[in-house]
């Protein structure tokens, strides 16, 4: 079945540091890939998505590229802010199916 | 535009009881999905409804059930509660089929089973 593997956390960074959160997946077809973010006390929000190989999703300074050859969708940001502190989830969905398969999530803490 | 609304936000039950959770999707959204979030298992898909029909179901026992009404509001029910059912239950809505995974989540209903 489908699965998503995220790097172990938590991650603590200083403000303006570079961020990389690794995500790899296993899927039977050609899934769409997503990053969701959960800020403290809030519901999950879609951060960015990519629907086919080599697509790059971007939002709020975050980027991730759909790499079919390495089955990866790593999240990056060049300069993190304290307000980026949250839990980040990588997820996939097969075509024509809204069911999301999530990774375990990783907690990011950014200190001033 | 109002977001996804879940009620109640917090509840405490004892083993053997049953619970009903409610979800009001974003206006115009016809698809509603439910997820269970626990520290150990993370986010797991429960079921999805579209136009009052269950389209997809996750690997949960039959004690977990749901339904969707004609106004797209949805409820999920858990009968004969077990300690392991303690979790945050998240509802998500999306506009149409295929929804391409762009789900809009509520803040969740936190269930504690004692």
C-alpha cells in the first residue's frame, strides 16, 4: 500500500537558518504530493502541492520538488522565521481519490 | 467565508460508551473526510463521503461509522469506546470530485476515553 516516510524530529533551528525536511514515498501509481502544516492550536492547512514529476510547489517561501526517480518531495526554505514553528506533514493521494496518506509529521521550532 | 466547523471541540467519555462527532463543511463543499490523529499512529484516514454516499473507508473496525446529510454536514460515531480511541478527530472538506487532495481541515474534536 501507499506510505510516506518523514525524517525523525523534532527540529530546532535559529531564525534565518536554512531548512530541509526530508520526505520519501511509496505508491502504486502516480500520486499527487502535498505538504500540510499545523500551527499551534490550529487545524491542518495545505502549504504546497505538486501533481506530477518535476513539478515544484511553492508557498510562503517554502518549496518542494516532485522527484519521481528518488520518490521524494523534500521541503526547503532558505530563511526560516519564528512564525514558521509548527508541525509539518508530508502526504500523498492517488489520482481521483481524496484520501490522503500522511507521514508521521515533524515538529519545527525556530528560536529568535 | 466560514471554515470547517467541528463540534464538540473537547469531550470525555468512559469505556463502553458511544460518541457522536459533528462536522459542518465549508459552504459549497460536498466532500467530507474524517481522520484520526494520535501521537503513536499519526494521521489515519477513517472515511470519506460525497453526496451522502461513503466513497472510501480506512482500516478501522466497524465500531467506527459515519454518515453525511443532504446539506453535506457529516457525523461520525464510535460505539463501545476503548481507551485506544482517545485521539483528535479531524474533519476535512473539499469542493468536488476529484478533489486533488486539497482538503480544508477543521480544528478537530479531542476525545478522551477514561
